C-alpha cells in the first residue's frame, strides 16, 4: 500500500501547488486518466529497481557487461527531457500512459491497472468532495526505496 498511499498524498500536494491544473481538471473531468498518469509520473513512488545484466549490452554510450548491476531510477526516467517536454512541469494535458513508473514491456508492473484505478477513484472523490485544498504541512519521508510524504496536513473546504 506504500506506493498507492504515496501517490495519493503526492497528488494532493501537486494539486495544492498547481491550482491551475486542479481547475483545469474540474472544468474537464475527461482529463482524469491523464491526471492520474501525470501524478504517477511526477511522484514516481518507487525510487529505484536493481537488476543484473544477463548479457553484454550497451545503453546509450554506456557498455554494460554480463553480471554487472544496473540501477533504474524511475524519477529520473520520468523527468527525462528527451522524453518529456518541460519535465518538471505538472501538466494534465501531457498525454495519458506516458509515465515510466511501472516499467515497460515484459517487466511492466502487474499492479499498474489497480494503481491507476485507485488513483482515478480517489482523485474523482476528492475533487468532487472538496472545493478547496490548501497545504499546511508537508514532510517527505527518508525511505531510500519508496518516495513519499511522511506527513501531509491539508486544509479542506467542502
């Protein structure tokens, strides 16, 4: 549940920091799938994954020998300027299913559909219920493998 909890709290923080994006979503709820994807891209709740190369290969200009350890940093991939225009900007119109937080191909996270469904349900309910969401306190966790907020206090108005 760490990744779901951290995605949801991260979403609330992002919407408090980007009220224009909250207004855009409230004005056009068809953007909700994009919003969930963009939140996951920005939050990237899993920090890294380590793998062992099973054959000699090359990524970019970097040679990787069989048996070497390779670490994938999801947040870095999700902020790659070669893949995302203005990667540090929270933009609901960026396009759906662009984030790399779930991996790709044969190794895509089996929980992707569940995570997207949970994010959609929570964002829909939160935006429907509260007319105002303001930050009070946000403290990031010091966990080295899962990125998330240790504390997020919000002021909510119905």
